[in-house]
């Protein structure tokens, strides 16, 4: 009876992992094994390596720079399905930049200050290469100000803890021309 319960748990976990996979296989895929993109911090600590596979199975490696200002680290990503389906290091803050109802936005300048208005981080738009920005800040209360290309400034407040990643969506209204 114990073996039956163990088998059910293994089948359940396996089914959950398959259902949660970002890849969907059609009957004609002939059993190709596709895996979710893998991310690892490089030993130097100044970049992440993202590895995913082409349809042919050939690996593709992408390097994502990790910037540092004092003790605060940050990186930008989120372009394409491979980057959005990867699992990144647990940084306390994830900012997602959106324009209108669906369009992702990059090239955003970001300033993060504490409650005493001390600037902890100023990120130039050239370092925000994707719609996601992960920031490794210590626990505390912060004010975020972000400005997209040709867009108004958006302000948001966030309280960070050491136990979770807080995701904040910064959404600009869709431009009407």
C-alpha cells in the first residue's frame, strides 16, 4: 500500500511539472525533449548565463549583465519567451514595465529612494534592455520613480522583506496619436 501512495505522489508531481512547462508538444514532435531555459550566475558575479535550446536541440547561450552600485545589484531581462520562462536568482524586487494594456516597455530610467529621500539607485535607460528589472535591495521601504521613453514619470511605493520577491507593475497609459 505504501508503494502505491508513493507512486501516486511521483505521478502527481510529474504531471504538475509537465503541465507547468512553458513548452507545449504536438503529436508530431516525435518526443523531442525540450527543457525550460536555465540561468546561472557567473562566478565573477557580473553576469548571468541563460541557456536554452533551438528546435534542433542545439544550445543557445545568452549573457545578461548584472550591474552593481555599491552593494545593490540589478539586471534587466524579459525579452522573448525564453527569457520570460527562465527562473532567475531571487532578488527582493522585480519591476515590470508595461505601456497600454499589453505592450512591454524597455529603455526606462529608474530612481529608487528610501523614506528619507536618500537615493539608493539611479538606473539609466540604456541599462534597462528588457521589460523586467530585478533589484537586490535590502529589506525596507522604498519609493520608485520610473520614466519611459517619451512618457510621463510613474511613482510607486514598495515595502521589501528578505523572504519574498515583490513584483510591481509600472503601467503607462497607451499613447493616443
